[in-house]
C-alpha cells in the first residue's frame, strides 16, 4: 500500500515505483499523468498470430483455457511481439459458466454453443455457484503470469450477465437476441433470477483473478448495445452493478469476514473497465454500473463519449478493427484522430472498438503500438 501525492491510499497489487500499478496503463485508468498513452488490443491473443495458431492447432479452445502453461504462453505472445502496455488473460467469457456445470463448447468459426439452453427456473438452478477450486487453472495461470510479466500489468476479465445470458438462452450466438429478449420481456422474474445467478458466478470468477494478482479487470457486455437505455437500466444495470460494485464492497469488510485477501490485493484498488459494442446510447449508464474506465466502440468519437460518460471516468478505445485492413496512411490518420479526441477525456487507454479480426496483419498491430507511443510521448514532452 502506498500514498500518492494526492494523499489517496492506493491498494494496488504491486505499487513499487515501476511496478504494474505504476505502469502507464494503470495510471491512465486512474486518470493520472502518463509518459505516453497506453495501448493494448481486445483479442490480441488470438488468431491473427501464427504462433498462436500453431499452439491451438491440436488443442480445442476450452481445453487450452484449462491448461495453465498454454494460457501463460498465449497471454505472453502479443506482449512479446507488439510491446503492448498490458496483457489480457487468455480465456473466454464462457469458461466460468462451463465451470458452473453448463455443458457447452466453443465451436471454431461459430462461438459458444450450449447443449441445453436455459429457459426455465429449473434451468437457472443448473448454473452452480463457483469457488476457486472450480477454476483453479485460472488461479494458477494468473500467478504464473504475474511473475513472468514483471512490470507489465495483467488484465483479468469476465462476461457481464446480459451477454452471458444471451448465449445461455439462445444456445449460441445470435444476431437479434430474440429468445433472450422474449424471456426478458415475457418473464421478468425469471430473467432477474438468471442474471442474479450469473452475476454471482461472474463476481466469484473476477475475485479469483484479482486475488491471484491481476492489476485490472474488464467486464465485457459485448451485446448490451442490443437494448434501449430504458431496458438496459431496468433489466441489465442492476446486475452489472452487482458485479462491479461488488468488487469494491470486498474492501469494506462487511459480510465477507471469511475471506483472507491480502490488503494490498484488495479489489477496491483494481481499476474496472466496462465495455460493450453499439453502446452509444448506454455509455452514461454503463459508467454508472461502477466502472473506472468505459470502453467505447468506433461509432462514438471519444470526445463525444466523454461528454456522455462524465469527467470522473477514463475512456478506452476506439479504432475500428476494420481500419487495420486498410493501407498504412489510413491507419495512421485514424490513430492520430483518436489520440486527439482522447485528449478530451481525463484518461485514455488506446484500444480497438472491438476485437482484433483474425485476418489482421500482426505487423500492423506492432506499428500501431509504436505510433501511439511515439505520438503521445512527444505530446507529454511538450507538457
Ligand atoms: O482478448 C484476448 O486476446 C483474450 C482472450 C479472449 C477470448 N475471448 C479468446 C477467444 C477474450 C477476452 C474473449 C472474450 C469473449 N469471448 C467475448 C467478449 C469480447 C468480444 O469479442 O465481444 C465474447 C463475446 C466471447 C465469446 C466468443 N468466444 C466468441 C464470439 C468467439 C469467436 C468464435 C469464432 O471462432 O469466431 C469465441 C472464441 C474465442 N475466444 C477465440 C479466442 C481466441 C477463437 C477460438 C479459436 O481460436 O479457435
């Protein structure tokens, strides 16, 4: 635990000068001055990398998430290659749901597919509460990674209740989320019971990662943009709030006297990023769920987004992943624009507006990292 110049007590995982808690990424999340704008990419550990494809050639997706030595290697690959400012744990949002007893698979080219979709109250009861033992491979991988990464922060993550519920109710990916919405509007009581259970699983999964040493967490509500703000507030916000503010409540000591979290690992000190796609109308509400950083997709310029989110939160984003497929001068112009618009926010973490597409040339990603660092450090020098 350290006290910074503003007198705020920081309960970061490791607040040595130069350690992960003092990294540009964590500093930007906390709206503190940075030597350069930090950058990482959603889905940076994935199919755009030949070294990833080689490892995954013989190992199914869910199995690779359950083997700590593979998780460690795949998580480190983009850090080595691109020099990004943060690593994101290699896993998937459905990993804790599978650990909770739901029979599912991640089908290449399709995504998560659930054997028996959740449609009734009895189905909700099939989603068991999870403990650290159910995801011990994640605990082990994070502990290994924290050692390997040294001063580079590791981001833990989970899926938010709405996005997880969509996969579970639909039985797989969906364009309209029609079955999910039919349940939500048709049986609000069952909907809230399902999301409350998913919030418990998600919170437990994030706590395991935080106690094992991640420096920040991202809650992915990728498909929340399918909802109006009114429906988001009624059907989703309470459950995402349970997750994000639940991480802070851990610190108050109320009701969790059984936990032996080391104080310096206290979740209250871990920045929380909240992200969704197509969320222009939801940015303010998503911030209210208890985020320190709100992820923005490419549809909303960062200065406009900041006006909606408020000056008490940092922003993350928001290069269109498809721009990476364009000629370099186009990429460069877009990076410049985003850095400029990001200056309106009290903190900016450079990222894409959604995940890296598999067909992306990894060398373009490396060049983007170098460009973000170069342009933003020049500005920092000028004060
Ligand atoms: O960001 C990272 O590099 C860390 C790893 C990560 C994966 N999935 C690995 C993965 C993260 C953070 C996720 C999160 C995730 N998973 C989300 C939220 C982020 C988002 O994209 O909105 C969602 C919605 C999922 C569910 C999911 N899993 C989808 C839609 C897919 C794609 C299906 C496909 O093959 O196109 C997956 C599979 C998946 N998750 C892969 C990876 C690397 C591809 C599997 C493979 O390589 O065969």
